[in-house]
């Protein structure tokens, strides 16, 4: 049995969208672009329900355009109030991704997908020496390099390929694979300590 749709109700206005934004930000951290997308999806769901209820297409289009404009204003207002901070979001997410073994290329791609400006993403990137530590984290997780058995030449090539697919440059990948176990563990301990 299908669940009946909620009635569309009145078109989302700036006040309702502001309340929705506050509820969303109370649960999740978000970028300005991400918050705008959340609000636009809410407007689209309203428009689908209103269209299924038979709202006049011209009225629907005008209400939808006004609501989309209000969504942009609400997202900008949340930034000016300090509830949304793209730089803080980028710094936090970049640190977390680096500690999970992601390369700087992968981190930049992730931040770009979240709507972070390239300049903000570049400022949030972890130091270049943490790139080797991130590669070591991936090696430990995959049990390759210093954390695996002594590889045959073809296994080393597979390990290099895995690190390359993760976005690590060849020099970093080779350094991670050639590092002694004790040195690798010390570098990972230093990363955890900050």
C-alpha cells in the first residue's frame, strides 16, 4: 500500500525556508551551496505535490521562482549570521579525510563536490608532509608496504596502482611503500598527536 502524499500547502516563503535551514543546521554541518541545495530540494518536493494537486502551472512556476530566490537569500543570511562557515567546514573535513588516508587530490575533489570555492579548499588543505602520512594510513588499511608481507615485484606494482588510484603522486607512493615499519608507525603516531 502506498503512503498518501502530504498536502502541498502554501508555497515555501522566506520564513519557512529559514526555519527549515535552522533545523537542518542543528543536525548537520553544511556549506552555503549545500544548504542552498537542501532548500531547493524542499521547494522541488513542494512543487511536485502542488502539481499533483492540480495547482495552475503559471501560479506554480511563479511561486517556485519566488521560493528559489528566497532560498538563496536564506543561505546567504545563514552565512552572514555565522551559522554556515565554508572555511571552517573545509578545514574540518580536510583534516578528517587526511586522517582517514585520503590524498590531497581526493580531498580537493571532495571539497569541490561540496561546493567549496577552490581558494577556500586550497587554504584548508593539510600540510604537504601529511600526504605521506595519509599514504601510510592507506597502506596500513590495505596491508601493503611496511604493513604487509614482502611483496613480489608484481604485487608492488599493484600496491603502487592502488595508491595512484587514491590520488597519491608516485614519489609519495614509493616513499610509503619503501618505508620501514618502525618509521611508518612513528609517523602515524605523530599524525594522531596533531
